[in-house]
């Protein structure tokens, strides 16, 4: 074994098997990234797919100013005042009034709609939802007022 020369990595020597290059050659990396960018820029518009969406005709909107008597709508305004349809209700009486109105309904017709003002407190809205569920509502619906168009 003494007649053989050992070749290997020697950090101190230069030349064959000598020191290594400490710098990273960034040019090939930039080339590859730019090619990938160009490929994605070309392919992305081709990937867009048209999704068929059926939208309702907006011209046939009918204005309903009065709530039908068979619906329960709880209105909450920004000051915390509540109404069931057109009847003013205190928050403490809300559960009892809703329970009385929902008990007279069939099990499949226990729907309560909630209309809250944009500035109403979140805690008030949650307490109305809790009261409606405790009163026996199976479905809670949320209604909004149409946006005001200003020209």
C-alpha cells in the first residue's frame, strides 16, 4: 500500500483534487427561472375555463313593502330595538313571543328571518339567533335591504 498515492480532497491544496469553488454560479439558476416564468406566462391564459353560471333575471324584481303574515321576520336596528314583523318587542320578551308564534306552526314551517341593520351590535344579533333557536326555529334566514343607488 505504500506504493500507491492517495488522492482525495485536501482543502489546503490547489489543483487536481485541490480546493473547491466557494461561489455559487447564479447565471444558470436565473436562466432556468426566467424560462419557467415565460412558460407559466404563456400557459396561464390557456388554463382559464368558462364555468357556466345561471343568473336570475334582474328585471323581474318585485317590490314587497309588507311582510306576508305567515312569515316571521325579526328586525334589529342599530340601537338594539327589535320588532317581530311590525310588533315592537323588548329583548327580554323576544324568546317568549317567538316561542308563542312558532308553537302554532307546523314542524316543517318553523322558519325565522332576521334583518339586522349594518350598524347593529354583533352581540345583539347573536342573542336574537340564540333566542330563535331556543324558541324552536328549525331554519334561520338572513335578509338584507337592497343597496341604495345614488346617481
